[in-house]
């Protein structure tokens, strides 16, 4: 009798009690979880790589015997080394030195005469071939070697308290003991072949592995798309309140601008206005590159809601940005007699009258979570959505008073990621920059050029311009040899004297941060040493220089966001990226070649990968374990089409054949709501 996939592991005598806690930390509680704990790679252990006699950019897999180990100290660093030899090569073989830094527990795991499998990149260190911090596996049980050797062997994500070897044995047992036909396969119109679960772990050949991977990537992507598209369909079915407005207030604001709106802005305004006027709730993403004019688009929507008798709120991720939006809105709306209120955790003010009755409210998350509920919410605008998290957006959308929701981001989002994290939203896109913005020149420079750069900074400051000097860290780190903002602040005050230099970072109290930014905005500070706290929303048109130290420590999209702080006036601007490594120069050259944030985002995705953008930490989406959002983009698009088709034929997933689909959507909804 095969086990149901949801059988608790605690009830099984083949799971050692001491392993249960380690398995729980990996999210494994049942045999079904073991089967779905996919390998992060496979190694062809029918033939290992040859022991290297030089370095390689390709990771290789070796099998050898540990002949000698040594633990030593070099200053503050603790080093453990193991000399590994190829058994089959004898005296003619080239030994390999494996080295781990500050990992003392490894000395308790590796001892002489151990048979060891290694995975890593060999490097030359002087005349010695070395693998630094290779992945390794000690093969202890020769009786169970049939699943560890002489085959295409899975390597599963392991953790504290459980090794890849032990996990491999547990997965192998789970595959043999579990009713695999009870594990749902959701992709429509596909044959439900339970062998796919075995082939993805222990394939007989590479062709079987590739077929299983392709099939299960379909499953992963379809599960994601089914969840997000079901959410979208649910919001659209729920209905809403039409807020058509009259257009009078926006016409007055538009006539006072003194410049023309871009075609992209006009198109986005039309899409959002149509949504607000419709008898269903708006749930829309406004995506636009840095400096593209999203805030004016949002203001037009807020005025339409206000004209319809509702309050509209803009929620910003920081107090600095909230205060900036408040000032900008007042400049435009005070002459028209339209009241604007500001609500943050430390500030509450209004241009006139009680803040709670203002039709336009600007604030931070305090608007919704610190008791500052506004009375008549009709539209909520979330600026820089990625700074809040998907769960907060989900809570807004689920509010009983059903406000329309517009989320904005200046972080360009690659198409495949937009289809996942934002697949439940309609999308408006702003492509064009407003006229009158200066050109931004970006250059990657070696730190040896710093004296010339300092001279350039001094000249620009003497001409009345301002500069940002950005660091990846607030303070120095014992683990990383990286410059930090606080440590370098005094040096910049000396280098740029007599010009005033300020310091701002995320650990400053809010009032001190606001004071520094106010002095910089007013021109009383000429250069601002900062961290990424200035990444979003800071608008100082006179700032035309940005120097980013240790630039390779940032992602390309993040640097693009940072340089969006310059080029906001008519003056030509300069973004200088300091980095010593030639490899980093190659990566950063993308920023020299283009200012298109969408091109940069795609390049960033190719270089860095999607990272932890999915999973239960991100609004209850099923985790991504096998698929690659770059490589498998077309599968994601096809999964989206199939999810929409399924929901069109069975909107409530009520048919018996769709019970597993319904269960998936219900589980994600419960998780999203925090139940």
C-alpha cells in the first residue's frame, strides 16, 4: 500500500527523529514535500572530470580521496585545507588543494582517507591548483552507493543538520513509498504521467531528465499564473464604484504646468481614467522609467477621485519622499484651493482645514497601519511598490471599503517578472521622458582616476552645481573590505572644502534625515555623501554629478535608479562609476551604453538571475524551484494564456476535474491574507 503524499514524516519509521527538525527548516513535512524537493543540479557520476592541472571558469565535479588535512590561522582568518588526490591516477595524478576560510565546522566533517565528491572552480594560487569553498559530499555508506555513484546523481538543496547524501536517500525512499499518482499535475490537456517525479530526481539518462524538467517547469509556471490570474479575475468580478469625475480640476492643473505632457503620460491617464469611471475596482500598475512623470499621472487620477466625492491618498515608502510629494502637490493645488494633507508617523499637517477631511492625502505606511485611517477612501496610490511588498498591496486590495488601487514603480520590470509578481494587475507603461531634461553621461572609471574626478567635482561645485557621493554601506564591515559612507564622510569634507558636505543614510533619525535633505535641496549643502536612501524620489534639479563608489556592489537596475537623481534639470549631468575589477567593468558597461531602464532591467536579470522574487514571502505565490525566468520566458507566457483560458471556461474552478486547481488558489489566498 503506497503512502498518501500528505502523510506526516513523524509517523514513518524510515525518517530518523534527529532529522525531522532539519527537514522542517527546509519546508519538508511529508513524503510529498520530499518528492517536490527538487535537485538544484545533477552530476554525471558515470564519469567524473579529470583532476585539473590549471584553472577553469567552468565548475567541475571530481571524486577523490582526502590524503591530508590541516587547520591554521592567518591573522584573523581561520583556514582549513584538505589535500585531495585522484585514486585512479596513482603517483601520476595531480593533487588538488581545497581551502575553506572561517568555516571551522568543516574540519569536523572532513578527515583523512574520506572518499569525497567535490564541485567548484579550480584556480591557480601561485603554482598550486586550489578550489576555494567547493561544495563537497562525503560518501560514507558504500552499501547505498547505487544512488550516489555510477549514475546521473541529484544534488538537493541541503541545510543545517542534514547533508545532500542523507536527503538523496530520503527522496529515493519517498519516491518508492509514495502514491505518486496522487500528486496533482495541473497543466491543461497534458498526460498525467507520475514517472515525471522519479525522472526529475533519478533519471536513467539525460534525455529522461530533460523531458521531466521541461514538464515540471510547465507545472511551476502554470501554478504561478493560475494564482495571479485567478486573483485578477476575482477582483474584476467583485465590482466597484464608478468615480468618473468631471475633469475640471485636472484641466486647471494642466493649464498651470507650463509644459506639454508626453504621449505616454496621456495614454496612461486615459487608461486610468477609464478604470476609475468603470463599475469595477481598479487594480493597475503604472510602470515608468526614472523621471518619466508618473507622479503627474497619479495626481490626475487623485483629482478625478476627489471630484467624485472621495478621498485619494498617495503612500510613499519614506518620509523624505512623502514630504516631497506633499510640497509638489501643494505648489500645484494651493492656487486652486484644493486642500492637501500630510500623514507620516511623526508629522500630520494640512494646507487648510482638518487633515482627515482633505480630499488629497500624502503619507507613508502610517496612513494605513498606525491608526491614521482616512474617512472616505476612493483611491490609494502606492509609490515605489517594491519598497512595500506584495502583501501590503494585497491587504489594501482586500479592504472592505473597496478603494481603487494604483501602484507605481520607477524600477523597470522585465516582462517575465511583471507577469508573475504583477500578473494580477492591469499595466500602464510610460516610455518617454518629459522635455527639458538634461542628458546624463555615464562612465566607468578605475579608482586610480579619483584625483581627476575630485578636481572635476570641485570645479562643478565652484560653478554652483551639486553632487551625490554614494556608498553601498553605512559603516565599515569586518567581513567585507568595502568603503562606507560614514567612514568616508570626513575625507570628503577635507577634499571638497570649503564647500559644505552633508551625510545621509537610513540609520539617521527621521528629523535629522529631513534636515540634511532640506539643506541639500536648498543649496546650503553642495555635496551629499549617502547610501541608497536617496534611491527613490529625491528631486534636486541642481544636482548634476553622481559618484558611486564600489559600483559593482549594486545591481544594474539599482544604479539606474540612483542615477535617476541627476539629470532632473536642463544641465548636462555625469554619473561616474568607480570600480577596480575588469570583470565588473564589463558588467557596468551596460550602463554606459544605454539609459533605457527596460534594457538595463533585462541585462540585470540575465546577470544576477531573478533571485528570491517568488515564494510564500511574496504574497503566497507558489515557489520557483526549476524554472528560469530568462531561459523559460515563452513557457511563462504560454502558462499565462492557458490559465486565462481555464478561468474563462470555469471562472470558479468548480468542476470536479479542477479541484486541485481550486485547492491551489484557495491555499494561496489564505496565505496571502495571513491566515
